[in-house]
């Protein structure tokens, strides 16, 4: 807990930013999720916050969504959150899907009783005051990372140290987002056993090419193209080839 010193006092220390950046730079070396959580906790501690959570969200289409969590906080919070399936009612996540600038929790007004319940639950687990930091993607992709930094001290993020912390938090959010995407990309290639020929098919689909166009380009029959797409859809766990190409694009495969 960091309730003894204000954020402004912490930021005023000459080694504050350097220590935070040193912790952030270690993230590139994270070997697995447990290691990444340890490094997130270390960065949060250097920042002076009591809790931190990072979620990576991808929506390829209404039938395929993916959430991945790194929790440097009480895991009971996430378990309760998932039990209630509060993704669609989370005002912090909804804010991050449409905004790129960090915001303090009190700047994001809950629009319903359910959204207020989401915020109240977070307050019980170290996020009495919170900073929400989106890590968006470009190029029409849906993937977004959301870093939540929390403090048990009301108004912790409201003093003169906020601007410095906000800049550092943005860097941390983007580093976490890049780490997650790279890890999921590796998992996808290994688990789905994707080959270069598969990626070539998905690249054509991403460009909107027809089966006939792809068959001519790859010197294959249309039936062979359709069969290969069906197999890839099954391996990737998506309903159709459009969703397969979108998933591959989301994770940087094409």
C-alpha cells in the first residue's frame, strides 16, 4: 500500500521517472504471463499505485471475442467480474473502445446501475480511485488494451503529479499491449499450425478477393481454395473466412 505519500510527493523524487521507465523496459523480457504480472506489479509499485490490471480485448465480429488479463491486484476482483459477465457493462472498457486518451475514473460517468456496480466492485479491490489508460490499435483493427491503475486513497490521481504519471502510464499500457499481441500471435501460429500458404490465403481474403481470383493467383482450383478455408476456419475457431482473415490481421499475422 502507498497511502502515506501523495502522488505529487512521489513524482517529485528525482529518480521517480527513471525507476518507472526501468521497470517498464523489463516487460520486453517477460517470458510468460506470470513473469509479465510480476513486472506489471513492479512498475505499479514504482508508480506508487496499489493495484494494476491490464486487459487485452479483441472483437473480430459479434461471434468471436477474446479477453486476456494480467492482474497485479486481488484476483478475486477478476473472478467476480467474469462470473457476472460484466464486459458489456464495464464503463472503463467502453470508454477505452472509443477513446485514446487516459482518463481518471471520476471523469467516466457510469450510465446505468450495472455500470455503477462495476465501478463499486473495483473500489473494493484497490481501485477506490483509478486511472484508465487505453492502448488502441490503428488500421481499422478492433484490438485494444486497457491498463487500469488503482489506489485505495480517494483522489490519489488528482494532484500535481498526475501529468507525469499519465505519460508514464501511457508508455506502460502500450508496452503491455505489444507484449500481449506478440504472445498471442505466437500461440495462434503454433496452435492452429498455420503455414505460409495459409497466410497467403488469408491475405487475399483480407483484400476482399473472390475464390476465383485467389484460385487463379495461386494456381489452384476453387474447390481446393474453399476446402482450405474451411479447414483454417475450424483450426482458428471462427465461423467463416472473413472472420479468419480479420483474426489474422488483429494479431499481426498478415
